[in-house]
């Protein structure tokens, strides 16, 4: 049975274009506690938001794919994952 075209086709097309433009590098957004503290933003949901704003702004035009490290974020609960999802949406808008 053939697989119907669904979001996977759109993702595959976007991924292929991004890889062609920027190469295969995927930047893992993985802040350490020491980095967050040294930047004065702390390891809190708000600090992770601030880190995401800074990091996404720096990544635009440099890498094609950004992956958050879920293990770092999960100890802050579901709200942080909602914010991370919004980061993904914002990053798409920032590159459009």
C-alpha cells in the first residue's frame, strides 16, 4: 500500500532545500547551567526563553536546522516544552 502524501512530503522538501543551502549541520540548542548563569539569565523557564531568543537570532543564516535538547528542558515541566514549540514557530517566521 503506497504511503499517501502528507506532511512528510512537505517536511522532506523543506529539509532537502535547507540542507542544500546550509549543509548538513544541525545545531543542538543545549544550554548548560554554567552558560545560563554566566550570561546572567539563570536556569529558569524565563532564562531558557532568553537563551532561545539570543541563540535563534545568532543561528539565522548560519545553520539550516536547530534542535533543542529535550533532556535539559524536561525538568522544568510542560510549560517549557510549549515555549520551545513556540520557538520553533518563531524560527520559521524569522527565516521567511
